[in-house]
């Protein structure tokens, strides 16, 4: 039977969220956490955006030296041949791409304002796909933006053209969260059967159904004979009402009734990393985790009712579908209430050496310590918040890659 894979788009869709953003170091740590979890691919950025190019190159370097493996790093671009050329000019060693174009009549008429037809949409996609292949792209996913408002016969035609010209996957984008579990199942199944390539499900939460729709769409793709690739973001952070939450979707795939024993993951996911990655994303984005967030919310394993408390103390399975240990929870969070030395952008060598000593990091000499300190200062300037332990350890371990992450070159 076909299987389910996860492509996380936090570093692409998540960072597009209004009023939010991540530093390049924070994006890099998210890639590392996703890699540790077993996520198949991270849509790690925009290779046509100049301020991303050094970050993208640095992460591909981490992949080359074995730090970011076995996760794939995929870039997102418009399905325009000129954008493909620009992507490979700015990031020559990029290997995985998703190319995107709007397919619905609403977008063709309301977004393109009569400058494009369905035929133009297909031909533009094909030109971009062929350009990516000509540059040696190892995999290319083709995205149908606003697929849920696109007539199915045109989606099939669009998908067949993508398949004919070498696409690896067809991404069905429920861009406005318009689908429900019944409609997306049918669409995904038809596309899997009639197009005959793996189907990606990209679901938004405008109607509160992103996780359910992702599950139903994956079921439709697999029932249609193709692998399913579910798009997620950490904590569901994304444009407007957000995307399908990574942790909730993994839990749904692996724990839900009638699904878990039939539909299998193509790559195992280590849920014990869930708590750590969710907390980091919350801190980095500056968005608290809702108390009722599945698996990682403050109340996910809290019991106030006497009946519930009695039942869970007798046997946790009475009122808990899964264990907090499975999500890497259980250890206390420690908060410093006494003296605290913070590693901000104005910290000196004495305070910085004290902090790094607590992390069991020592320096060969004063020059090395000053170099790492200066990088930490710059990272603080970009993040505008104190660095977490893993960020400091990353800087100390990979100073040259950190330097690349922090480098921005404005246009002349």
C-alpha cells in the first residue's frame, strides 16, 4: 500500500504569516529539529529571494556535511521559467523545488485579470518544470494553488501535463481552507487515479478543518493508489487562520480510529521531539502555544474533573489517548529566579564565557572566544531576543556556517 510522508512548510508558509517572522538561525534550528523528528522534507525558503540565498546555501552545506540528513531541503518558487533561472543563479546547489501557479477560474480572472488563460497556466508550469529539470533538479513538485476551487477536469489536465514533463508530485492546495473532509477525499482520489503521481495535501484552517482535511486527502490519495505527502507547519502557524499543525496531524495519522492501523508512514516520525520543537517555534515566533493544543498544550494532559482524575490515576488510558512521554514531555521547565546573565547583543566576554561554561563549552584562546561572542551578538541583533541554548551551541560548533547565516548583502 502507498504511504504517507510529511513535508513541513514552517520556513516558507509559516514565515509568511502577517506580523511574524524568524531569523535565519531560527529557521536553521527548525530544519535541524525537523530532521531529528524524521520529517521527509522541509520547505526551507525562497531561492529567488536575495536575503535568503546565504541562509539557503548554509543549510545545504549542513546537508553536505551530514548534519541535515536525511531530511530533504526544498525551495518554493513561482512556476515561471525566469524564476527557475534566478533560483539556480542565487542557489546553484539547490536540488529540490516546488513550483507554484494558481489554477482556479477565480484566480485566473480575479488575480491575473485576464492576462492569462488556462492554456497559459499549463504552458507556464511546463516551461518552469522543464527549466528546473534542465538545471538538474533532483525532484520537482508542482503546486496547483487554489486547487479546491479549481474544476477537477482541469486539475487532472494540469496534473497530467506536470507528470508528462517529469513532476514528482502534484500539490493540491486548499489555499483558502474551502474544502471539507468529504470533498478533499474525492478530489485527491480522482487525481491519484487519473494523474498517477503522488499527491501533496496543503491545507489551511480558515474553516478549522486543516488537520481533518489533510488526513482525508491523504486517505483519498492512498485509496487512489498513490503516496500522500501532507504539508504542515509547527503549531499550525501560517497565513490567516494557519495551516495543518505538524504535531496534531502526526498524532491523527498514527492514533486515530480506523486510520492508524491501515495507513502507514513511509518514514517514521519521532514524536518524542514534539515538545521541544513546539516550544522553540513558540519562542521564536513569539506566539504562545494554546492551552488546548493537541499533545503540546498546557492542558493536553491536565485533569480537573474528579471523575477524570480518579479514572486517569487508576489507568491513564481511561482519559488519555496517548502518553505525555510519547511527546517528550514530563521533565519540569526550570525558570531562573535568582541571578541571571543574559546573552544579548551587548554582552561582554566575561558574561559570555560564564554562559558558555554553563553549557560546557570552552574556548582554545581569547581570540576564539571573541569570535564566537561577536557572532552571538550579531545573532541577537537579528533575532531581537535572547538566544536559546541550542542556538549558542550551534554558533560555537559551526562558526563559519553561522557567519554565512548572518550575512546579508543589500543590492547595489
